[in-house]
C-alpha cells in the first residue's frame, strides 16, 4: 500500500509502497530458512512491523528491536515473548531477543539438570517426611522421583517392607539412624 511519510514539521517527506514484513520475507524465499539475526529499527513503528510479522512462520534466531520509550516496550515484549523468545539484553534503546531453543542448545553442560547418585544403606532410616502434609508411601522409583522434584527439601528415601510389599517415602532428615525394623534408606548426592 502506498503510504505518505512526513517530516517533523508535518510537511511531505516521501511516499513508499509498504508491505507486511512477513510478505517481504516470503517474497525473498526465507520461509523455512534460518535467519540468524533480524534487526528492526523503524522509528516508532516497531509495533506495526511486529504485527505484520508472523514469527511462527520463520526461523529467526535473534531479534534486535529498537524500542521507543514509554509503554511501547511492554507491547513489543508481549508480541515477541509469546513466540518462544527470551529477552537477553538491552543495548541503549535496542532490545535483544533470542529463541529459547537457541539458548538451550548453547547452555554449558554444567547447567544441565542431572539425576543425583543414590547411596543405599541397609538397616537405616531418615527422619522427617520431605513434605509435611504428604507422608504417602509409594514405590522406590516414585519416591526417588518425588525426592528429586523436591530438590534440597528432600535428602533421601526410606523404604520398609509391609505385608511383603516395599513401601517408600521421601524424607527430609540429613542424618541416618539405625533402624530396628530392617528399613533401607537411599540418600541422594548430586552428581558432577
């Protein structure tokens, strides 16, 4: 569509044919192609450009958007973040967004979540349930999964045999105690 652009004083500056950014990218065969960086600097028109860009249709790894002051940046964030991007930097008035997939691929291994190592100790128990309201007894794999999910709140699992069936519960106590009932405890230690 032909659009007229005016100078600060309101006088005619120029006119141009304007298309949504998605149409321009498609015309250049970029649908489905990786776009490493897309920079948008359109002097107060960033929201209109973003609304004309179907982010879900393109593989744009990093977006750099000059954002005007005021509430506009919140509207820009709403448009961008809902499509799987994270804000990773602000450089003056330029805001840098990266695809979450890209960030997760580049995280060092030390940040990857690892399962803890488990040490089994016979004839022992850990005091205290990891969740006060949940003294539920489950299978060993379920109790270990619950304990891992609770993080530092859970130090291990204690199991006992009831009517020929092993029942286990996530525990909070740090110190192992001797069990007169032949219970078995599994304490977790972070690996790596």
